[in-house]
C-alpha cells in the first residue's frame, strides 16, 4: 500500500505548534507529539493537503509555506508512505480545539524531550540545522522500531 501524507511545523516566537495525539481511538500516533498534517485526498497537491489539514486541525490558515523535504516511511514489507514536510512561520486565524489531540506551543529547545517517533527526531534536527531541501528514508519494522535511516541517498 502506498500513501501520500503531509506534515507541517508551524513556528512562532521560537516555538513549534505541536499536536499531542491523545483523542482518537486506534491511533498509530497515540500519545506521540507530532506536527500538523494528514493524508492527501484525491486531486490534492501536497500544498492543498497541508493547507486543508492545518485549517481543519487548528483553525489557522498557513502563509509563507516552505516545502522542506520528503520523508519516505517504510513499515514492514507492505506499507510505503511518502510524507511531504513543510514549515511555516506565518499563520492567520484563531486557534480552535482539535478533535485528534491537544495543540500546544512548545519551545523548540524542548521538542526532543517529548514522546516522538525516533525518525521524527531526525527530521526535526534537519529542519533546525539545514535550510536546503532533503530526502529522508526511514525504515521501521512491524514492532515500530526504526531499523535504518538514509539521508539524501546515504546511510546515516
């Protein structure tokens, strides 16, 4: 199965808007902290998707959107997900309650202390340290263990 998803880290005053996934039943991300995003729908570009998902989940409209990288997730032998990774430092609108979890503005220096997926730690560091576009491949086994990471075609 091949999936296309998006994820955005919205930055304001040295903080990222994080979603603590605690509200949905049977959520693969349960109790994890992630950015804002979701699955692409038919006919959507990655930009269409992240703009829609951000509005639905947060009430914010993204402005000054930057396409930062592609993250390829491999889960076991039968799932490949291509996640388009964005950042934004300008939003308009008023924050609303999210039905998937709790929205929290977290100091960027504190992000890595949260309950994150191992691969998220890698691309969050890349977002902080690199300005150029990157391609990151993350391979997980069926027990959710990260077994390999490849950055721009080179093993990490």
